[in-house]
């Protein structure tokens, strides 16, 4: 990878704050049977009883067949449904180291010792959520920080990882963020809205990874040139996106 443009230091740029969003079948009717045939000759009665028994047998069988046919038809028509979610597979299983990100930006301040990947809290029980932080700073100079969050789906193929990362960025858009049309390999990026006049921030997600880049000036209570600040933040954001891969 060719080194990116120089990270511009100036007197007007503060350190980012530390700390780091059954059906069953119906029973067959039992055929009815008439009383015992009389011993004395009574032809008409006998014939009537025999015909009645036949009708009962035949009618019961037909009724049962119709019921069975109807139930069978409804059973075959009811296709089984599945509640299993599906979506884009997790693109990433880990996050890049701070050193790799730093090689993509010239003239960054010294890198503070990174802590590495650690668990991140979330109320979403469909993902495993981890984070890592990188900070470059020195006295009386602009500083930069990168926070990365990895969302890994607990159920492979559910798409929960990327959905979580995407939702975080969409929330930043709703909060007044300004979209960056294209930025390195990111899926979606924006300049996030901040209340601090001494900072600027870029957020983006790339598959199931989300990242937050903050650049600040040396004076926590002062103002920073937002144009210059955003230029520096964009350099770090691009290097982060390229390092993620």
C-alpha cells in the first residue's frame, strides 16, 4: 500500500476524550346394525332392515372418506414455515491492528500502546460484539483516535452482524450526519454531527465492522478549523478502511 497524504499538523488542532451505539384423522363412523331378524316370516320388515343397514354402512363410509379427503387436502396445502433469519454472511472475523492503520497516514503523532480487541456491551443477543481502540497524540499537536467495533453473527448466515453495524451508521445519519459519497472500501460513511467545536468525526461501516474516527486540536476549550480537521479525519478514515480490507 502506498502511504497516504501527510496528516497535517497545525496549531489549531485537542486530544480525543478517553473512553469509548396436528391434525388427526376423524374416526370412521361405526355402522349401525338393526335388531335381530325375526324368526317368523316378515319379508317386508327384513328387506327394510337390510336396506337400512346397507345405507348406514355405505353412508358412513362415504362420509368418512369425504372427511378424510378434505383433511388430507388441507394438510398438503399447508406448507411449513421457518422463522430462521437470513442475510449477508459476516465479511470479517477480526479487526486490523493500530500499526497497520498508522502506516497509511504520514506524520501521525506517536501511537499510544493499544489494548487490543475486547468485549463491547450490547443488548443484541444475536451477535458477539467486540471493540478495539487506537490513539495517536503528543503535546501541542493535533491528535487522532480510531474506535472499531466488530459484530459477529451467533447464527451463521443470519446477517445479524452486518445488520447491527449498518443500523449504527443509519442512526448517525438520522442524528444529522452528512454522507460521504464514496470513501475507500467502506459500505457507507459520513461526517458525524458533534457538539464540540474542537473536534470532528467520521463514522462508517464496512460489512460487519463499524468505525469511528475523531480528530481534535490541542486546546480542549478552543475551536478547530473544521475544514482542516475533516481533511485529517478523512485521511485516517481511509487508512482504517484500507486496513480493514
